[in-house]
């Protein structure tokens, strides 16, 4: 994984250890859109106690966990996946990772156990920044910008995401992965 200075679709934002915003503490956010009017993404490592079936009227037989995608519009449901061969209509955001698609197909595939947690992630809410807002936060040294892979996104345990991505970056970031959550414990 390489570190980049400029944000683009498909990057991840990694919260600096002492960011100070409880919405993003130790957060890793996948950027799905970054254009003039703003930036949109999902927190990858905040899992709720809810499952997909808890928020749908239709039956879903798998207990697929819901992630908290961010503090904006928590009444919306989103998903990313790595099965464009089975789920049509998605938008590729990085090599092998797609955002959205045919939700009826998703429900059928889940109920047939054709796809599961290693193929798809669901989010309630999202993370968003108005035009220039993210750039301001980057200039304040609040985030680390990096690349990632589909395998890393779908096979890393959410509670290990932040540490593992920093370790994989090496150097000063590898050391940062071991910072305590509460600096008074240092």
C-alpha cells in the first residue's frame, strides 16, 4: 500500500491517532466519490449491533452485519461488493470493488448463500465532506491517505482494520499502529 497526498476515488482515509472526532476515532474510510461538490465515503471499521434483516421489510436469511458508514443520513442503506459478475449496476470505485447495484439480486444471492460477508459490506449512513472541507482537514494533518485492495477490504476484521493498514504501510505508520487510544496510557 502506498501513501498519497491527493485524495481520489478508491483511496482510504485513515484517521490520525488523536483526531479528536468520536465519529471517526481510529476510523478507516473508503472514498467512493471525490469531485468538485464534495467527497463521499464509508467508515469500514465501525460495526453496529444490527444485521441487514433488522432494517429490511423483506426476509434475509443470513446474519450480515451492518456497518456505520458515517454520521450523515443514518436512515440510508448502502453497500459495496466485489461480485460484479453476480450483481449488476454497481459503480467501480477501485479495482475489484463496486458501490451499489441491483439490490433485489443482492437479497436473492444472500438468501441462496451465493454471496456472504467476504463479498459484500452494508452500511447505514455515510461520511461526507462539502467542497474544500476534506482538503482543510488534510492540511490540518487529520488524515492519512492511502491505497488499498479488495482483498484487504473484505478479509480484514473490522476491529483490526486501522492497525493492519498502518502496519502494512511501514515506517512511521507502523509505529503509529501501536499508539494507545488514550494517550494518558502511554
